[in-house]
C-alpha cells in the first residue's frame, strides 16, 4: 500500500514537472520570434505563365534555382545563360524556375502572355516560367518571404537587390545559397553547386 502511494506521488510529480517544462518552452517560443521553424520550398504552389498550377513538391530530390526576371533590364540577356545551363543539367536533377517581377524600374510591364512570347521568341526559354509576382515590398509573394527571411528559410535574411537574383535550393527543398543579380548563371560558383 505504501509503495503504491509513493508510486502515485512520484507519477504526479513527474507529470507536473513535464507540464511545467512544456509550458516554459511554449512561453519562450511565443515571446521570442527569432526562434525558427525551418520551412522548405515544397509547401508552395504557384501559377505558371499559362495559368496552370505549379506545385514545388513535384521537384523533390532536385536542385532548384529560383530567379526573378524582367524583359526590359540590362541583365535580361542572362535568359540565354539560364537556358544554356537548364538544357545542360535538366536531366541531372536540376531545374530553374523563373518569376517575372516588375519591382525594379518597371522593367517587366508586360502581361503573362506577352512575357511568355518574349521569352520564347528572344531566348528560346524552356524552363518553367511563373506568372508575374512581387518579390519585395508589402505585397511580396509568400514564396519570396520564405526565400528572404531567415525565420522561414533557416539560412539567412536577404533582400532581392535587382532583377535576376538567384536563390539556390538543395535536394531537400532548403535554401542553400543566394547569388547576386550580376553574377551570371554560368559562373563557376553556380556550376560547382549544380554539379556538387
């Protein structure tokens, strides 16, 4: 009888300690927004230039380059390099996903239909191109919130500096590198990452 009573008291104390510990963890997390819940890109579904849904979860196991594009930018010729590396590596678990954006100098004024025609006619773009979005500011797309906020991507805070900034996502859907707009897609550091 005495042993049963001691067992009950010990069990009660144990549950009490566990509950207090859980409450403390919950309180710390609620009061500390810097505690991160690392996300991955597979949670996102977007719309392509032709109005079809594009689900990032279909890219599991592939390296992904996400790039914001524009048709009337001094860096627009990068489409040629993007297409070249896509053609070279698309059968080696690599994909590029382009996001036209009009955030910098109004250099992407066209409609989705006009953007699609421009990309195809001028650069033969065959990698997936999405519907035009915002990559900065108060109307920033949720995908770009993930790419630019350490609290979501677990790597670093960044800001999209200009058109053709590249975000490199590993085979687990996690942000691994941010590449500046003026760095060409064919730069040795990018190729090394793709082939690594």
